[in-house]
C-alpha cells in the first residue's frame, strides 16, 4: 500500500504550528510536530506575510532536515474572525429521475448555491465554505446530507449556510506560501476540522457547542443533528488574559505568559492550598524582587475569562439552539488549558462542560505529546485531508538509487542481527538467506585479498554490486566470540 504524507499548518495568533502525518491506508501516524511563537498574525489572520514567512521557513527547514523529505504543499486553516453567515437555496431537476441521488449530485447542488449567491462586496469579501443544512425532494423535507443520498426523486432542493470572510486574509495566506515556494493545496474551515478531531458522533447529533479558546480569538460552533448550524467568534482570547496580567503586574509579556501557564487559575474562591501562595520574581533592573499573590493573579484572570465566557454565552443565545444542547459545551484550543475554566463555564451557564482533546484516531511518535487541546485544529485538518486521496504534501529528497540502497541496508542489517541472536543462543541451523549472505561476505573478503595479491585467483561468481567490507569483520567477530564462550564453558 502506497504511503503518502500530509503537512498541516495552523496559523494561530500565539503560535504557528506545523504537523506532519504519514498516511497508510486508514492508519494515520503523526511523525512531526513543531511550533514557533507567532509574529505578523492578529486575530488568527495574517497581516504581515513577510514575518509569517520567516517563521514558517524555520519550521519547514527543521521538518525537512529531520524527515529527509521535501515539503511541496500544505493544508491550512481559514482565519477564524471577521466571518459572517448567510443562507442560500439551490434546486436541481434531475436528468435521470429513476436513478438514486448520488454524492456527486449533492456536491453539484452545493456548487450551484455557492456560485449563484450574490456577495455584497466581491472586491473585499469571498465565500469560504457552504455547509448543507437540509434537503428536500418530491415527498420528504428536512433530510440531512447522509439521508438524501440514495433517494429516488425527480427534483431535490438544498438549504445551505454560507460563511463569508475577508478576501485580503486569504490573499495574505497565499502570499506567505508563495514566498516559500510551497503550494496551498487546501484551505479548511476550522469549525469543521476541529469537530472531526474532538467531537463524537453522538455529541454532534444530540446538540453541542464547541468553544475554541485561541490566542487572539474565541469561537463557538454549534452542532445539531450532525450538522454545523451556527458559527461566531469574538476578538478576545488567551492573549487578552496575558495582556491583563502584564499590565496589572507590571511585567513583560513573556513573563506574564509563563506565569499564566504555571499558576493561572479561574475562580479565586476555589484555590484551596494556592490561596496563600505568593509568586516572587527577581527584578534585575530594580535590583530587587516583585511579589504577586496567586489569589490576585486569579482575580485578574477570572475577570477577563468571565468577559469572554459571557460573550460566548450571548452568541449561543443568538443561535437559537441554546435549549437544544443536550451534550452541553466542549472547550478546546490552547486557552482550554487554563485551570478551572471548565468549572467556571459550568458555574456561569449550567451546561455540562468537558475539555476536548484530540480523539484516538491517530497515533504519534514517542516524543510528541498527544494530550494537548491546542493540537485539535492540526489533527482535524489532517483527518479532513486524509479523505482526499490525491493529497500528498511531501516528496523524498533521496534519489531512487539511494532509496534502494537504504532498503538493502535495512534488509542485510536485519539478517546480521538474526545471525548474532542465533550464535548467542547456540542455534546450529542458519536459514538459507543468511547462508547466502555469509557466502557473499566471504566473497567480499576474497575480493580484498585479490587486490592485495593480484596473482591469487578466485572462482568467478556473480556479484550483486554491494560492497560492505565491514560486515565480514563483524561476522568473524561474532563467530570468534561464540568460540571463546564455548572454550570458557
């Protein structure tokens, strides 16, 4: 089965993240994950492409050197802010009314809705995505996408939510990757990709509000009957909390962020043992120390968190689905790491709240921490790209001959290890392929002797072109060690 690779880039306000997955059939394995502090991004939108390109160039070079592969294309997320939603309808008279409705026809209907919708300001806005809300045919209505496929009907109609954003934000994304000579193969709508990573089918069916706490923005996506029904965002996030700590405590932004990550807690009344703790910071400029009570820090954090949560709860009320969220609220993103945040939202809203970590749909190499809610968007983009078989973002930097040589090295190294194990356990029989390897190694030794003594002749045998003289020495050492052990016994 052919392997392919997907490179996903999450352009966040606080961090720029590159995640690379190896796809083999249905198996998805994360083989690289790296991030850098963001610069040139506001509210999840690129506004200084050159600064973003410089940061991404470092990440891309690091990944390529580590994997010995070339990143030729990537999948990226649309900005999360400055998005408005509209409704649209489209209808199709079918040429074969006696045949079942196909997925291709549904996609065609979606394209009709997108192309026919009159955008008010086409010079400054563009359509990001169209999400089907329901379908109807000659007899049925309020069918979701999965239910309309396979139905026999002469005519069918679709109802869609259109999400429209700034054209300049998309243009800046393309500029960033054009400067790096990397193709942007897909732009994904974050509410859909994050849901793939953290929500279950039951949650999306029963009704759930997915709240993504990012660095520069916080968004809410409402799912009901497995369909994205509503999306909204506000321009406040984790960075707003960091800026409050920096201002109130008169410290640097980096120090404020580190203190928030280490000691940040919502609801000061529930600090318990931390309530009397004091953070002592050495002030090198003033040649002294600055003290910050943990309770005061929690009060600063809670004030801003309350403001963000109240805004999100207002958006949920606006959606019309506030009373239909049977699975409550799922919080994800970097801001979801704030201690007591889930309890604070439950206290303010009455909803059941859980933190959304990437579900166990992918595997990770050993040195990547998979228990991070901020990984949700990257994992979601990879899962979405996996469904498109034509996406392959990486190519090998090795030539075909070098790849063949690497495979040959792996095969012969494995045989050598088997020989070594059998000698250690004194197994007399050696498989046929190992005998052949030993003969080849002896032949290599004879080649060396002939170079030293040209008069000495050796029988003519075909060579496979592999010349590894060190293997012969290794085999001899294995046998010598085995004989020494037998004499000692």
